[in-house]
C-alpha cells in the first residue's frame, strides 16, 4: 500500500520481549487494549441499492450502456461482495436492468442478481458480452472500471467488436468520491482505532529499539483492538525518506520518530502519520516541526466546498516556501502532493495536488499530509484525514499540538 511497509506478525515484532524458551511478554500499554468493533454499523443493503441507482443515472448522463468491473473496491462498493482481483469474476452493471455476475464454472456464486458461469476453455468474455446484450448494451459505449485487466478488455473487444470502450471513472469515481454518513462513521472508527494503537505503541519506545520492534508493537496493538495492521517506521535522519528506508536503525535520544499507518473497518481505511521526538528536541527540530504543523493548518483552512483541490496543495506549499524551502516540489521542502483521497482504498481519487482543478464537495475525504523533507538531517510529516462539510473541512482526529505531544 504505497509507502506502508508490512513488517510481519505481531509476535515476530516483539522478539525483544521473548526468547526461544519464553512466550512473548506483551507490554502493559498494549495488553490493556480492548477491541473497538462491537457497535459498528455496516453499510446496509438499501444503501448499496441506492449506489447502484446513482450509478445508473450517471451512466445515462455519460452515455454509457453499462460498466464492467472485476474484483476490488468498486465491486465491493456496489454489492458488498468481496472477490479477488484475479479469480475470474466480473460484474456487469447496466444502465437498465439488474446486475449480472460472471463467475468461473464451479466458482462460488455471490448470491445476488443473475449469475452466468464460464468454462475454462472459453474465458469470461462470451458471458460478459451476452450479459451486455441482454441489458441492451450490445453496441454503443461501455465503461471499464479502472482495475479491469487488459486481458479482459482485449478479449471482450474481440468478442463484441461493435462496442466502444471508455473509462468508467465518470460513474465509479463520481459515486465513491462522495462519502455517505455511514461511510464517514466507519472511517471515523478506523481513525479512532489507529490513534489508540499509536498511543499504546509509542509507549513502548526505548533506547536501541529498531523499527521492526516498534512495528511489532503496532501490529500487536492493532490485534488487541480487533483489526490487523502494521506500519512504516523511521528514526532519525531516515524520517526524511517519505517511503521509509531499509537501512538498519536503532533509536537514540534526540531522534525523531515517524510512524505511518492505517487500518480497515468494514473495508474503510484510516491513514495517520505521527512525527514525534524520543528525548528532548533541538531548536531546529522544533522549528521545522512547527512549520509542518502550520502547513497542515493552512491546508485544513483552504479545504472548503467549492475550492479547487490544487488550492489546498498551494496553501500548504506557500507556508513551506515562505520559510525558504522549495520552491515547488524541490527539497528541502514538500516533494509530493499535500493529500490523497481515501475511503475503501488507502489512496483513491481525487488528489490535493497542483493541476487538479476538481472542486471540493461535502462528503469528500482526504489525507492532509504536507511533508517537509531535509535529506541528511530529518523529515517531518503530520498526517490526519479530513472530510468536507458544508462549513469546511473537519479532521477525523485531533492534530498533534507539539513535537513531544503526538496526541494532545
């Protein structure tokens, strides 16, 4: 998942607390955690039905007779059914009529709408073409969801040469980018769990600790909270690498500590980064940390309905450039976009980046993570996710108030 580094099981990460003869000793901060999933409310069948109806309206507006998708987040979004990306299943969602499942012969039927099976020698393409024809889309434009493999596209265009293929983004992205209250509630829980995990894991910091050990504490905390997860962890000068480093590291007094991670609740993601200090910070560390916080604040203030996505990026970048870093995407400075969309995927449309003129709307959700990179010295990233309301952007989590106070 992009910059996240998955570091193994919780028990493996806690090797400092165990020997071959002794079971792992779980720190009290983690041992005292309890699952946080008991009262969650999954997405209802009625909401998924409303999503399909919205998709049909968007198909009519964009002159698409149907959309085709394979396993992945969009299929789950519309159906509540999880299928592997390469298990041979497909879904035809047409502008008219009920969805049609295309599944391998002998495969498990999803249990909703109509099902067509295909034999190994034929491939799924004849069945997809048949389903399209039955739904009035034998010719004209058909949208392909962004994760549909080229082999499926190629096989389908040979089987149905009268079809014109287009991107399904005007349907799938337009639906998924606006989150419902139920979706936002699930994302709120995922964020709450991640903060609880971080609080417990950072309480295990100690001199000489390795990123793998801290990653193990994070994995153990997630497990105790009822989910699975790991983290990208960096210490000292390696915090300057936005995607982490494989170089050996041991925690020393005065090192910055950066952890970046998220978890999933009913498929909905969190993504939070905390940069804090082990020991006492230097004046330089505090200065750059405070600059990063100001940039994050500027992005939050700029994220209002009607504002262009690129304006949010520009607001954060202006703060950093005003300090003398940059300009633009140069380092020292902010070398990547200020934020990404988030929902069923950790990174999804749309992005807070230069050139993106998409207007913000209530229900959109983003990370807010302007990062300051100073290679050879350190880096600071503060990442909280936010959702757009009619009044402006709101964070799912409390921002860090100070370099030595990651949670307030």
